[in-house]
């Protein structure tokens, strides 16, 4: 895909908040006898259990104090499905929903391209098109107004391939892993290129991760008081992009400790994995490799936000565990 789409995918992650009730759909209660029951028996599952066991057992030479048990996870493609990117789907749907109030969009780009489904024309719009879209869907409104638009959308929006709600397309094996780590004294964090406020809400609802344990990209905001009522207004300016080298930087700024366990799925997570594994003591790096075209997706060629070449090439060098979704996961969602 062209650079304009890549720009869009980073800029679109300008924070949002929603409050959806999805706990009952995706709550995972770990089996005490087998906390990773959705994982196939084999080297990958054993490696995870062995690492957690040796780092949490008192007296073990690899014991890690609870305060240092930091585990970081990418979100898109690591904890939930990223094809298509959920926030991008939201933006495109918002444009279509607002079109009746903007007849000029029938001839004005990039809106014309979006309404007609002309991907080529849309991608050729570049940064200027991105800014126009952001102004309509992500900025110039209070956080409460934006929150409501997201809440309304996510309540019904469904994935084009599976027919499932986007909020249901969470990887069951990864939910089990999050619960397993927390049950053993690990603090789980999300470190993703997605919008920090957007992910904070999903983290609370579906991952069991507190909002203050989320690191992500952010846009600038402005505090205003109108008619005695304080509010936060969203601005059309980037503040921080939490991707590639930005991930270790975000970890340092928000968490303040180097993680000992990190999971990602693309070369955008390479720096975070590299940063994790280079610390002293026991370390664990994991790459989710999308190999299951039948149950999810097989990444046979570079996709937006999911290019995985360097990570696979250097996995053995850094002793990163590569998870083959088709072989290692008995269940996906």
C-alpha cells in the first residue's frame, strides 16, 4: 500500500474513548489445570510456561521480583485482528454516515473516493487527504462527543469477512496468556501504534488491562471551559507516534522500566522486542505469525501495519519465540 495509507494509519490513531459492554462475550476464565487450554501442546506452549515458572519461583536463579515483572503487548494483530484496522474502518464508516449532510463530498476529494470505494484515488491523496478526514472524524469536537460516535459505531459494526463484531475478534489464546501472566504476578501493558485513549477503553473492557497500563499514539488536546463546563477538545495535531523506535521511547516515558516479556506481530514491534531482550536476566520475546488463512488471515505479502520480514529473519538471533497461529493455537477467537 502507498505511504499515504501508512500515514493515515498512524495519524488516525489520535485517541478516542468509548464504553462498550463486551465482557460477557469475550471473558476468558483460565482452566486451573491448564491455563493455556487454547494453545496446542508443543514447544511454544512449553516455552511460555517454563519461562513464567522459572521467573516466579522463589529460590530460582531466574527469579524476577514482582515489581519487575513487566509484560508488554502490541494490540493490532497481536491481541486482536488487524485486517482491516478497526480504527480505519471506523473512520471510513463515519465519512459515509455524514455524507448526507455534505452533498459537496460527491465531488470533493478524498471524500468522493471514499464514498465511491475508489481505493486508488484515496491513497493518492497523501497527507492533505489525511488531514481533511481527521478534521471531519477525529478533531474539532469534545472528547465526549467523539466518545459517543465511537460507542454508537462499535455497538453494531461488523467485520466484512467474518461477520463478527470487531470487539469480538479478540484472540482467545492471548487472553489466556494475559490472565496467566497476571495470575503469576506480572503486570500486563499494551504498547501499540493505536490511539492511547481508544485502546484504554478496550483494554479495560476486554483485556483486563487498566487504562493506566496502556501506551499508544496520541494527538494534541486542549482544555477548555465553555459556559462553566470544563472539557477536552481534540486537535488536528500529532503529539506522539508509538510505533517502531517510538515503542521503547513510549515504554520509558509511561512505564519507566524495561519489560522482561514482550509480544508483537510485525516489524513495527522490532525495536520493542530488541529493547526487551537486551536487558539483563531472563527475557522473553514473542512474535505472532499470521499463518491461518482459514480461521483468520495468512500474511503472504506485506500488509498495512503488518509487515514481518526483519523480525522473522532475526528471531533465532535474539531467541524470540515465533508463534505459528495455524499450528500453535487450537482456537483463534
